[in-house]
């Protein structure tokens, strides 16, 4: 049962990092430093709760926030997504390494879940941004950060929440792709 909870915890952390990489990583590091729900001490991933790493992540988050306008490009979104996928893989593997000697499946699972969450979030925010005015669109990354940090905290404290998060991200991804195919279907009737 403990293995299932650890897998769910890692899944939720990877999804949160895939959504937005920095605040979930800081939250996981803070929880691990306090030994609350997760502890990376005496693992290969103990650096995830070290103050130096957490300060570096905080600086990267501030720089990303300051360069927000440049990250709205496809290349910027891809870079942020890549960081999220990498951190998601590390967080999942660290969660497994906390209690088990075999942690490498966490890298694979973390890559997968972070990639799904990132793709679903990018598709949703792209569709939503197109419908909003500039002020409202500028607030989308703040909402994403809030959702990501809440998901990370809930995944640590209540790991089964991750099942809902994965289901939601898959639903967003599948629903968004289906809507893209239907987008111009009604226009053919007008001819």
C-alpha cells in the first residue's frame, strides 16, 4: 500500500511540475525539509531539499516571471515545458527513492506525467488566451502557478488526489484535440 501511495505522490508532483515547474519544486523541497509527507534526506536526490537548490529554483522562477513576455512564444513555452518535465522526473524519482532502492522507474513516470500535464496545460492556455483581452491573458500564468502549487501540496499530503489530476489532464488533452478537429466542421455547411 505504501508503494501505491508513493507512486501517486510522485505522479501528482510530476503533474504539478509539468503544469508549472518552479513553485511545485519549491513546495516539495519545503515539505521535504520539514519531513512532512516526504523526505529526500539520505537519498540520491537529497539536493532537492538543499537551500542552495531551492534558492536557485526561486531565482529561476523570478527570472522567468520577469521574462514572461518572451516566454509566451512557442520556443519559450517549449523551454519552460522542458524544465517542468525534467523537474517532474526528478521529483517522482526522489519520491520513490525516499523508501525504495529502485528509483529509476520514477524518472520514466515523471517524464510521462509531466509531459501530459504540460501538453494539456499549454493547449488549454493557448485556447483560453485567444479569447481573453491582454490584461486577463497576462494573469493566466499566475493562475497556473497557483493551481500547480496547490496540486503539489495536495499530492504530498493526500496522494490519491493525483488520480483526479491525471484524469483531468488527459481529459483536457483529448478534449482539446477533438475540438481542434471539429473547429471548422460547421463552416462547411455554409457553402
